[in-house]
């Protein structure tokens, strides 16, 4: 699967955040999108996910792909967790093919045993991010898209999360937006703050 982003432009309220941006996203590759706040990183992800439409240019699937959309394991900038449910339920509820036993096994890579069964509202911001990462990786998907997935993680948790993401990525393309590219040198780093 290849996603072609070709000469994409996008403005909000008269302010252009993307201008003639092009990128091909291919299987077995990782893309680390960086740049200052407001440079279009999140907008780019929303265009890939078809949550926004470009003002000009296009985002399309190339090759023999049977659906007009992509199935994505996604970490949004905000956690989008159900606060009254525990971490395990937050992971299992996104897809009926994700079983509790599997969710527990996956979450143990990122959280301690006692954190798995607390309502996520009782978890720290970094712990919640790790639940969001585990949820995105648990979903059968064509691509992994992660918007600032390491926000609130200390250095050790960040390294562990990066390692876990890489282990679970398989042949899927991975797109991460971040301000801090340390530990992400395995991917193609694209600085959107550079003209």
C-alpha cells in the first residue's frame, strides 16, 4: 500500500498551514513529522485519515487497494479514552477482535499490573498516553498514525514505548508527529518547519 500526498494545500480562517506539500507513505517505512506548533503536522494526519479535505492537491491510495479509505491504528493528540473504564476495557472496546487476555498482555509492556484495572481518569497523563498507544497497536490496521504519542512520558517510558511500537509495527507504515525526534532516528525525519 502507498498513500500519495501530492501538492496538498490547506488553510483555516485564511491562514495557510500546508502549501504544496507532497509525500509518499509506503509499507515497511517510518515517517517522523516534526516542526514547530502550527506548521501543519496534525492537519497532515487529519488529511490522511480523511477527517479533513485538502483545499488543493490530493491524498489517495495507490495500487490495488479494495477500499477508498485506510484502516488506521491511531493515537490522537488528545487521548480519547473513556474515563470511567479501566485501561483493559479502553483497549478492548475499539474492536471486537481484541480480547481481554490480549489487551492485558499488551498493556503489561507499557504499564504496571496495578495500573491496568484502575479507571483511566485515575492515571497520570503519561500513563493515559501509554493506554492510547496500546489501543492503537491492538487494532488490526493498514497503517499506524500517532500524533504526539510521547507527550507526558518520562525518558525511560518514552524509550520503552518506542521499542514497543517498533516491535508491533510489522510491515505497516508508521507516521509519528513529534517535537522531539530523539530515539526516532530509524524513521525518515521530515521537518515541516523548513521551507
